[in-house]
């Protein structure tokens, strides 16, 4: 019976002996009453009950914060300012190394070829404008998130959706690895000795970012906003001052640093320009993250996400082209080994090498590159959760932790990214070839899907939207071919192999879930009123203990057909147990199975098979309840000493047809003298 909600104050009765009524609500400590047979669990209902559990919860609370209710999710949504810091840090920070990757290619054609970096950067910026405009429409058309995966799966085919998802997952992992490695290049530009500790520092930073994200969106937004906006302000300062110096003729070219890349004499041909374009296209990585994370924005989600996309594209385009122009004017060259970095040399030329502003800019650049990984920490787990909800990834990835974060996705991303950094020694140049292939796969599929979307809906203004997406699809497809061709030998072949591998893995998971769903499906027109088959109970026993007596009593409550089974390798000991059993528990037959080969589990399984074979032909086997007694020790370390045989038996029986395993725990603190009531 559902409890009646209590009045906040004592009730006055009508009779003299009933002047005040005290209403007790036993559920109030753990639940909030919400209607007939409906309760809402409070935080206390989820609190651990054991001392070890409570201690672990306190430690977890210090590291990650107090658990958040699902109803608090709206308060964890992001404003546009915080979202720009969280979702755009990857794209904006790529300006710190995109120009350097272009210059690293053009040095092969000599000093005069470096001027071409401005044209290459401008072409990439125009591509950025087309992609950003397209993804603004993705934000509005698919406000539930998912980005390229949602578009390709809905508008094209599920397989192409999985291709987009696999490419995105790879790209998010590479974002963490590349951003962290590039950040260490900035740190080494400031403190050269740090270059010898790249992998260790990267592991520590990835761990700290992981903890920050496990604390939840709002707090991670506060952490990441400051360095992002400091970097943007100082980068715009570099561009503004640099352009002013160029216009006024106050440019003083920098002398080459001792470890500058040497010029080569290769001719500046289309092949080299395409290679530079492919290397610089890493500037577009992270653009799609906003479209994947639309649900994380405050309402109106789609509009706020689209506006944030525009702000991000403008900032990235201005900073990227501006740094390329200033680097060309000051004759900046990339360094062998990655440091000092190009952006560090440019900042030194503008603010003065070693000045406070130069140092602050390098620190901000290092931090935003570290925190650029946060884009993936928001997008990767969210995409994994969408895939899990669709049945293409393990369902654990759709579960939220105490702080409303997708903890499984965050943990997996951190582990894989840290492994990549360690594998490649934190060298950015070695990681770059793996980076942009997946991005352009997603760009192409999402825009092709949007073309079909506009053709299908034909909403007002659909024709110009179709033109934008169609042009973008063709353009990004061409760039994808260029990137794969230019970077295939440098490591892009790994991505080409990994994408179909991940797609095959997701299809396998989906098939397994679909198969289990079909096996567990219940027809909606069936009404279940009770069991029609016979039941029998088997109680495996090691002897006569209070735990065994309790298990036998539980078995009695299940079915009348009950028997205990003792597996023993000592006939004399088994005979003594039988004599005592028949005296103390006379109404439950004891079956002794001698095991001369000292096995325990297999003889019980064989005995169950024998019972099944004794049924008359044509009659269904009864449901067999195997009631397993278990002694629950007080301490966790004591529990290692008990129930190992019971665990083995339970794990084997779980897959047996028409068999139900019932665990009956017996706790020491609940111990009372067991009484066996004789039945007549």
C-alpha cells in the first residue's frame, strides 16, 4: 500500500483523545513520494552502506565532487562563452601548429617558396568558412547531437553513419595526442629541459584533464575558459601588431635559429603545394565538435551552438591567416625537433623574446593546447554514448557517472591517447599524418547527407542551403583524396585500416545486441499469470551449517520437490554427514555423489543431466532451482577465503537451460540458532 503524504505540521484531531496526530513516513529518509506506487530516490538511497564504501565515496567526492542528480543537468548546461572555451579550444589552438606544418613542407622548395604559405593558409581558411557554414546547418537540423554520424546514418545509410562515427572516434583520440604533444613543444620552447620529459608530463596532464572532466561540465568550463581567452587575446595582439608593423615598414626579420630546418632546392610544384595544403589542413580539426555537442548548450541549444560555431570559425580564420602572414614577414623557419616552435618565434618577434607578454603567451598556448584535448573529452564520450544507445558500442558507454559525465568514454579516451603519446614519444610531426584523414571523411559524409536532407524536406531557403552543402561535399572530398594521397606513406594508411576495423567491431556488437534482444523479446499480447511447469530445488551442500539450513529453508519455500546434494571424495565423512542429516533435517533427502577424481562442479552438472534424462519422454523438463548457500564474512579480506567453490558453480550454471540460480547469503551478524520445524 502506498503511504499517504504527510502534512508539514501535526494534524489536529476531532476528538479529545485525538488532539494531535504524528504521521510517520518510513520512506522519507531515502525516497520522495511522487504518486501511487512511485518514489524518487534521494541521494541517501545511493550512498554506500559499508565502511570501505563510505571511505571510497569520500575520496571520490574530494576528487570529482558531490554526486549530481539528473534533475540538476539543466544547471550543468553551457553558456556560449563557456562552450566557446570548451568546444572550440581544439580548433582555435590548431593555429599554434598548422602554420608550422605548412612551412615544414615549403622549406623543401627554398626561401622564396615560404611566401606561398599565405596562399595555402588562405585556401584552408576559405575551406574552413564553407565547413563552418555547413555545420551551422547541421546544428539546427540535428539538435540532438551526433554530428556527422547522425547526419550520415539518418540521411545516407547506417553503414556510412558508422564510417563517420569510426572516423570521428579516431580523430578525437588524435586530438588529445597531437594537442598534448604540441603543448609540450611550447613548454620546451620556454624550458628546453622539459623536452626530455615529454611523455611523463603528457601522462600527468592527460590524467589531470581526465579528472577535471569527470567532475562535470560546469567546473571544466570554468577551468578551461581563462587560458583559452588569454591565448585568443594575445594571438589577436600578435596579428594586429604584426600587420601594423608590416604596413608601417617596421619589420625586422629574425635570424635563423641554430636548429632551423635547412632549405632544399626542390622546385615549387603543384605536388609540393598540395602536400603543404594537406599538412596545414589540421587547422580544421575540431570544427565538428560543436555539432556533436549541441545538447550540452543552454536553451535554445541549436541556435547557441550555431552562433558559437560562427564565432569559432572567425577567430580561427583570423588567427591562422594572421600568424602565417606575420611568420612570412619575419622570415620565421620551423625548428628541427619541434622547438622553439614557429608560434613561439612569431610571438618573440612581436612581443620581444623573453618578455612578460612572450612568456604569458607561451604559457597560454601550452595550456590551450593541453586543454584543446578537452574538446575530445566532451565530444568522444557523447558520441560513444549515442553509439551505445543505438546498440553499436557496449551499453556501459551510455551510463553517466556521479557528475553526469559519461565516465566510460572519458576513461577509454584517456587511456588510448596516453598510449599513443607514449608510442610516438610525444613527437607532433609523427602524429600529424594520422590526424586529418578522419576529419575530412566526416566533413564529406555530413555534407553529402545534408544535401539529401534538403532534397527530402525542401524547406524555405532549401536551394541555397543545398548549394552550400553540395559545394562543401565536393570540396572536402577533393581535400580528402589529397590528404590520403599525400600522407598515406607517413601513417595515414593506419587510419584507412582502422576505420573499417572499427566499423566491423561496431557491427559485431550491434548483431550481438540484436540477437539477445530477439531472444528476450516478449510478445505484447501475452499475459503471464504464473508458472505452468513443475519446479524442483537442488541445494549443493558441504555439510550441515547454519548457512546450509537457511538455504534449505529458502528451497522449501520455492517448491516441494527439494533435495540436497553432497559431493565428497571421502566416503566415511559423507556417511557421517548423512547420518546427522537424516536426524536433523529428515524431510529433505540428501544425495551423496562420490567424486574419486576430486572434482566438485562437474559432478553436480552431471547429476542435473541425469535428473533431466529420468523424465518420461515427451514431458518438459521442470525448472530447476539451484539454491547455493553462501557465508558472508564481515571484512572484505575475509571474503577472499570463502565461497570460491560457490562462485565457480554459479558461473557454470548461469548458462544452463531451464535452470535458475539462487544465492542465499548468510551473515554472521544475523546469526541465531537455526530451528528445523518438523513437518507431519
